[in-house]
C-alpha cells in the first residue's frame, strides 16, 4: 500500500487501456460476458495484460469490471463471482510477475440489477468482489465508471475493508456533473471525505472533455488525481465500432492531463496498447505537477445546487382543489390519425364541467397516436387542460428529456409519470422496452426540469413548470407498501395522485386515511362497468383492478343498455359514498364512451356537496 501511494505522490504512473475494446478486437462476441473469459479463455486475458505491459503500462487492471453479483447473477453466473474475481487477479498478477508494476482490481457499478437490491445487499456485492480481488493478489482497487455518487460511496466503503489503496473514478456527463447535478468538485470532496486514496474520472466523451473535469477535481481536493479518458466517440463501420482518436492525439491530451494535476493516467473505451505505448513514451520523464491551490475537504463533501423557485403553471386543474370537486377524465388517443372522436369528447366534457383530460401513452404497449402532440391539440381546440401520461418504456434518458422539453414548448403543463406496461405485453413483434427510468426517477427528472436543470444538473432556462402526478394502486393486499411508494414519489416531486379504479368503499376510506399525511390531492379512479362480462374480465384479467363479489353479482347477466345503467348506478353510489372525503374524481369511461363520463361529470357537479 505504501509503495503505490509513494509512487503516485512523487511521479506519474501509466495505466493500461481498454479491456473490452481489445477483447472484442480479438474476436470475442460483443454479447459474450468478458469477465467469464477469466475462467474459460484465460490465455486470451493473459495475452492482453502482457501487451499492455510491453507498451509501458505500470498499472494494469484485472478483467473484472462487471464481475459483481448483480450482473453475473442475471446470466446464471452468480455462484462464480468470487472465483471469477480471484482468477482475474491471478491472471494479472501472473502477467506482472517480476516487473516493477502494480495490479489494480477493477470494480464497476452494479448496473440495472441494483434497483432490485437493498442498501445492505449492494454493500455485500461490493464487499464480496473486493475481498476476492484482494485474495487474488491485487495491489490496489480501482472503482471506475460510476455515474451515481451514492453507489460509488457504497463501493468505496466495501473496498476500504480490504486495507488496500482505493482509486475512485466517476464517469461525469456534460459540464462535469453527475445525474442529479452533483459537480466534479462536490463529488471529489465527498470521496476524499469518505477515505478514497485517489480520486478521478474515466470514460466520458473523450480526452478533451475529461481534461476540463480533471482540472476542477485537482483544484477541489488534495488527493492524487486519476484520469482514464475514452478514445473519443466511436463510429459504426461495417458492423464494428471504430475509434478514430490516434495514439499521437491521445498522448498530446495525456500531457495536458498531467499538467492539470493527474498522476495516474490511462485509457478507457477505445484505447489500445498502441495508445498506451505512445503515451508512455511521451510521459516517461513526467513528474507530479503541483496542482492549483486546493480547498480543504469538507465533511459533508457534497455541493448543493442553488435553490431555484419552481415555476408554477399560469392555470392548473388543481387550483380548484378544496373549493369544488376536481374532475379529470381519461380518453383514449386514436389508433390512427383521426382525432375527431377524442376532440368531440374533450369538448363535451369541458362543457359538462370536467377540469382536465387524461391521455394515456400507448396503454398495454399497443400503438396509438402520440399523446403529447395530441394534448397540445386538445388544449388548443377544446380549451381544456390535459394530463399527459408519460411512460418509461419507450424512450431512453436522452429522448425522455428532449420529449419533455418539447412538451413544455407545446404548452403541456400536467404530466402523470408511470413506469408503463412492458413491450412484451403488446402486439408489436420486435419492440423492446427501454426503462432507463422508472416512475420514481421520472418524477425526479420532471422536478429537475421544473427547477431549470436537466438530469445532469445543467441549466435549461427558466424551467418547465409541470404539474407532476403519480399513479397509486390501492387494490393490493398490503396498502402500506403502496403508501410508502407514493411517499417516495411525493418526496421526488409528485404533487397529485390518481388511483386505479376503486369499487370497494371501505378500501377507499382506508386509502384516504393512510395517505392523508402526504398532503397531496388523491383522486380515486371511477371506471363504470357496462356488462357482467366486462366486470369479470376486469376483475380476472386486468392487473390492479379488484371488483367485490357483490358488485360482480349485480352485474351478472346484464349487458347492453341494462348493463350500462347498472354500471352507472354503481359508479354514482361510489361517488355518493366517497364525496364526504374525496376532493375530486378520476373518471375512466369504458371503451372510449365519453358520453358515460359526461353523465358522471354532470352528476358530480350537480351534487353541490360542500368540500372537506
């Protein structure tokens, strides 16, 4: 430990380059698990380590970046986590045998599987990987390509239990910020306060952008700084990704990184032994360059973004809350280009007294007209506010931010954030789900956009001013779990909730009691039944809907006008019973029959029951 820290404090150490890029170049299929090669093709991994050592690398990383329980368990290799990591360390140690170089155990983030793990399980994943690498004989641990500071801090705590030096690298986005807005300076101070021995950055958009980030890190804390930039952006040519940054250009930027304060310099995606060879030759006489005056490490370590007032919509359907029953109604976007029916329904509902129209987004993963553009059209043509449902299924994080800013431009002011039905549920062969976000993180993104910053904390202007809504399902055996989920959504920025259809008035009262402390409007869902067959289908086949036996008995054998009349009677009875506590209702007319919703809207308006 002392030897590595002494060396990095008194001179520049040369790291190696990309592992995945080179294994891919050697013929390994991109869909293969590179870390498993430690067991099944160890000679290939050993060959790559030796190539980097021959090129002049003084710190080589193990082929274990993704060898954690979350990623390996997802492909049936969870039982081999420790074995793969130990073998990875032993291969690198074997390649370095007899040479004055260091072996760094590579640890990356847990990936999407992290969302299914508790904080204790996350810590244990990093603890198992760190311990196995230490057992295999590494000299230090390098935590790299983390984009979430909290996850890196968890990995750092586990890595420090080994007693080895720890390098903590983050992959920063545009402007040197992490998702959520933490700056390079704030992240560096947090890592230093948590006990990192070296802090730095890797991956990203390329050497030039990383250079700006390294300058900020070096100025913010007194620790040695690591820099492992990508080889620029890849280009897809003839079925392969090609990186065009030349070794000479890469070496030029490496000299600048050292001048900025970096003392451990290597390469990330797209870099090869030739990049490291040219860089090592250029930096062979380099010594540590005194960094600019550095600020003391704060105990808190985090830089808070300036608090911005959240813009409020000029008019919101929630403005009437507490003075009259607020009524929202869901209509279906068309499956084609004809908007006549949804526009007619919107006008009729506006005239009847509804306050907002809900537009789902490709419900059941089946294609319908884009609801954001349609929402803008309805606002313009019918003069009624629209709550556009936005799912996480169809857009990645980049597209989601663009679409939401575009929605704001079109005048859409209310968004209901939902995770969305998986693409496999629909009938589009070949369609896939994205799910870069879930309902919780989408609400957080909407809140960030409202405050005038994007997901990376970079300014977008005055802010979007969305009224943010959340879905709530009271029809579960454990409503307490759903209440905790809603509380998290409220903490992330949700300002109202709409529920799945409720038919049990006792369940409604239970829901109102358990959500009262959240302090947001909760609109119970009302879906009028139209037949006995319809009631049985909803109860037995549609997730989130539970219809009590007595109501299904009332609907049994009824259809046509008789079924519609009985369904309306049941809906009105629920509205009567709920009106003493409900500040409004979310009506879902079946099969796009907006006339049914018009009758219920008028019924609610005519009651004139004093609001709570």
